[in-house]
C-alpha cells in the first residue's frame, strides 16, 4: 500500500478492515430496492478513506465502548459525509463528474435523484443514531444525535460550505480560510472523535485533549487536501484536481505557498500527537491516523 509509506504499519490492516466493516453495515442497513436505494448505495458503499469511522471506532475502543455500537455510529457519520459529497458534486456546487474513481451520483443517476439520495442519507444517519441498537442508553443516543447534528449543520459542515461559496473570488486572509475549513472539513472529523468519547461515556470535561487532537488533525487534513489538489495525481485521487485555483477559491497553499503549507501541516500533526501524551499504546491508532493524514497521496 504505497499510500501508507511512512505511516505506522498498523494502518495497513486497519484502513482496509474498517472499510470492509463500514461497507458491510451499509449493505445490511440501507434500503435495497428501487432507484433511490441504488443511488444511496452508490454514494455510500465503496471508495473513500473511511477516516471518520476509523477515528470514531478507535476513540470508542480506547474508552471501552462496544464495537458494534461504535460501527453503527460510524456509518451514521459516514452517511452524512457521503450526502455532503453527493451534493458538493452537483453542477450548482463543485460540478464534479467523478468521485472515488467512479461516476458521481448525479452523473450515474441524474440531478434530482442525487439530491434526493443525499437527503435520504442524511435522514438515515439520524435514524441509525436514534435506534436503541446503537446504544441502550437514551442519553448516549441523544448526545450522539446532538454532536452529529451540530457538526453537520449551519454551525459546522454546511456553514463552512457556505463560507467557501461566498469566498470564491474573494481575497480571504489566513484566519478566514482557517475558520472556513474548521467548519467545512474539520467539524465532521472532530465529531467522529467526540462521538467515540460519547460512546465510551467519557464526560465532557474529560474530552478537551481529544478535542485538541481532532481540531489539529482536521486542519492538517485540509492542508493535505489543498496540497493534493495543487500537485497530486488524479488517477490516485479518483477525482478531478487543480480546480480550486480555477474556481477562485482561497486555499492554504495559495496563501502560504507549497513549502510553508507542508510545514504547517506537519506542525499541526505534532501538536495533535502531543494531545495524546496522557495515553499509552492504546492511542497508537490515533497517532498513526495523524501521521497518515499528511503522508497520504489521495
């Protein structure tokens, strides 16, 4: 696995394994019949790095949560991520014909069908979280719903997407771009770690170090994405690259330059790792994810 060169070898097994588990659970829980179901499955099953499910299940495992419960929460957050990509790929947004090396949902099924598939995946996510099968504790289920809804909505991912659209052609400064990306990309990554802690019944006051870790890897992830868009390989990425500059979008690479952007990403990873100093080997997977984020090639 060339993409894992330099990252901890633990990821060589865990990334493919979590991808298989997520796909299997989507296959079991998503509707199976009809055009809408096929579009949902096209968007949700197969492809993607599955970093959010990996972060969630790793954090949950560290704090003694049930693996099956964690996987159910993981597919909920991945359904939200999948719906956002379906909508982002539409011509009214980023207008991408390919996603994860296959036709984007609107290319394969049609514009209206893609909108509805995204809407249905969003509803599906909260249906899964609210189901007692995800946790026998109603307070845990309610907090999972709150964390994901907050991260996905106007104060999180969707709000960040709006800032991204408004910022096209504008001369945004570094704090503005950082804020936009903390919402657009970082919010769901942070929610994955937070939801794992919720399942492990770690009290809110005991999550500050995990929040710091998640915040820093979220920004590092976006800088790495900007670097890939700037100089990556489209065949490995499975999508069109070098579109941000053409669209007039401000990026970390555009503001800092390639060299400083790489340095910033590495610094953020170092900070993220420092937040895990209170943990022993049980946090090695989270450490490996942080390193992988800046070393990946797709």
